[in-house]
């Protein structure tokens, strides 16, 4: 049976692709990869007979037409997308024409650049009693934001913000976060091409200085912006530790230490 798979290629390092994705690539008859964001190295497991094409110069209609064209009897066709297909991947826009054509669909999740960026910078996105919420979003540009999702509104939560597709809008990031109550001294981390071998860059600065630092580094695309009250916690003298691993805390796998009143 013909099936088109939308596969998350992960953040860049081909070793961060999932095992399921790797197996699908190895059996694919045709692969259309987003060459502007996905390294061709992600197709290294494909068979010599597999048709591989870069979509960076294609429109949405050309992409879906190509996927439908390759969907012959018993074919395995892959649309290889950056990160996770469900995050800024035009997933539903591509699936709808395939649904109308009666073609079966499958989706394989991938590691998002937000996770890869936090890992590269050795930062945590959550920390007990500091922030327990992570917001994935972007700054309004040519594509408007839905009501209630402006950066000012989201920033008022003072939790972790992972901002996609916004590196050219750092001036607005600063203006909106200041309006939301953040300080110019708030730490910001920008990771360019997170996990990409030999290309990754990590910029640490404050809300006031991050724009100039990124300009000096020549970073103007493919970068994740992380704003979080937990940034830099690795170097704090004291942190609130998780109750899950506290010797005085009981759970179904471990009893608390005797005599603490919490048995």
C-alpha cells in the first residue's frame, strides 16, 4: 500500500534522527527533503535506487504534486522535514491535498531545535520553583499572531520562552519582553544551527545586548532564541531540588527515610 510519511529529521545532526525515521529512509522509494533546513546527510541511509530531491525551490503546490506523483502502488514516499513535522512545518497544508487524493499518511516525530539548543547550551528549560512551563512560539512578522498570543502577552507569564523564526526580530523581542516586565539584564541564549556539526554557535548575552552580539557573529537565520528565568542555573550557588529524588519524599518506587514524618 502506498503511504506518504512526514518525517522529522531533527535539528541537524543526522545522529539525532529517530531510529524509526532511519528505518523508513532505508526502505523509501522517494524522498523529498527540505534542503534549506535539512542536511542532505539525513538521507545517507537511503537505497541507491531511491529518488531523492531537494524542495528548497518548490512552492507548497509543487511539493504536494511531487508527493502525489511519487505515490505509485506499494511506494514508500517520505517528506523529510526539519525538527518535528508538527512545529512550523506546514504539516496540515501538505496533508490535505493527499487526503483528497486518497493517499495514506504517517507522521514520525523528530527532535525539535528547542531541545537541541538547550542541550547544546547545557541549560534546563524547567527548574523547580523557578519555572515549570515552556512556551514554543515566534514573534509576529509577516504572519500575524492569533489573538492572545503576542509576545507581550506570553512574556507576562515569566516562564521559559523558546522563540522560533524570530532571529531577525531581536529588537522587537527586547521591546515586547520589556513591556511584559522582563529586565534588560535578563539572560538570553541564542543557538545557531543547534547540533549541526562544525556550524553550531552559542551566543549568551542579556536582553539589552543580544541583538548586537548576534550581529557581530553574523547570525541572521536558523537560530533558536531562549529566554528563561532558569538560564545560567548551572552556576547558581543554590537551587531548589526536585522532590522526586529527595530522600524524605515517598513515591510508589521508594519509601521516605524513616523518622522524617513523611513515610
